[in-house]
């Protein structure tokens, strides 16, 4: 078994899925005209097993111009959900694909809940017809398991290649989708070798986090104690109580403390700075 197939099976294959009839090596890959397969063959990736389990999730962005949203979701999965980084692929037709892998297959109902919660949380700005989540709901796994083409793949209509890419190169494909030439299969294996699957406990935690409504911030923001100044022209205007103490023996020290007091209002600090000007010599050019 070659390096690329080893990584594909490690990340995305269901336990009972047989190895593809044709290996991905020597710059060869399946030729296809679509990325989603209704009748899977031995050269396709099954997303849902006949008994309703899934371990691979694919978020399909159909517009190349949505790269910013792709990048934000890629980062949010790591920074906000604390999950392993997805793998990124470009489509030979158009758009981008984010692939997520589960270490253990989960009931497809849970996988669909996770994908829908992901969409509600991060992707509401993308029209439904320009976004697809796989595996798709409403497809009886016992009749026709959802499947996806096995990347990298040549798209017969465009003559270009779908392939996994380094996320730092994503913006390069906004105007020109797909690769003009077959990707290096060893390099594809290297990209996947750095990917990790989501552990079962991580998946459950992230799903709960996504489905838990954010609590409104009902706590009032801390308000500094205020007093009314009796300065001319500022009658009745509140400002923060100073926290500089009362241990000063000269006006200059006191004014310096006010100017540097973060609890003082901007107006107070500016006035203190102005009052201090006579104490300092002008900077010579």
C-alpha cells in the first residue's frame, strides 16, 4: 500500500470499507465529473456505513470568493472548539472543501447534528445553495450510502485536479480553481500525515458547546465610583474617583500621579498634563 492510501485510510475510511481497486500512485487518480457519488464503487470514499455510522465530514464551499469564510472556519475549529485542524482541499470545479475526521465512527444522526450546529454557528452568511455538508441528511444509508470522490482526482469536465493543499496557499485559488497538473502523490501523503482525527470525547464536548446557546451577558459592567466635580463649566458632570492617595507634599508629584492614574478620566489626565507643562523644559531640536 502506498503512502497516500495509508493516510487516506487512517483518516477517512470506515472500518469495513475495502481498499480501492486502483491505488493512488505514480501521478494517477480517479477521473470523475462530480465530487459527490450517489452509487459508490470501490474507488469512492463511503461516508456512511450500511448500519448508519460515519467518521468523515466534508464542508463544501461552492464559491471561490468565500475563502475568507473558509479560513475563519478552519481557525475556529481549532481556536474555539479546540479540535484538530481540518484538512483543506480545492475543487477542480470551484470552491473549497474542509475535511474533518473522527477517530471512531459515530451515529450519522450525531454527525449531522454537529454539521448543522457548525453551520448555524459559523456559516449563516453563506446561502444554502452555495454550501453543502456531507454526509447529507435525508439519504437512507441502507439504500445508498453517501459517498465522495477519493482525492486527489481529475475532473473530466474542467481538465483540472481536486487535491489537498496547505492552508497557507488557499488564497491562491480564489480566481483559478483546481490544479492544472496532477499533484505529487507523496506530497499529498505528507499533508495528510500531519492531520489528526477528532477523538470521541472531543467530538461530544464540541457538539455540546455548539448546541449550548450563548448566555447573555446580564452582569453590569464594572462602574467606577463617581463624584461630581465643582470645576467651572463642568457642573454636574461625573468623573471617576481618583486612586492616587493623599501622601503628596507638592503639587508636581500629585499632578504626575493623576496623569498616570488609569482610574482617572481622560479629561482629568489631560488637565493634569497641561498643568505639568511649566515644570518641564521644552525638548530641544
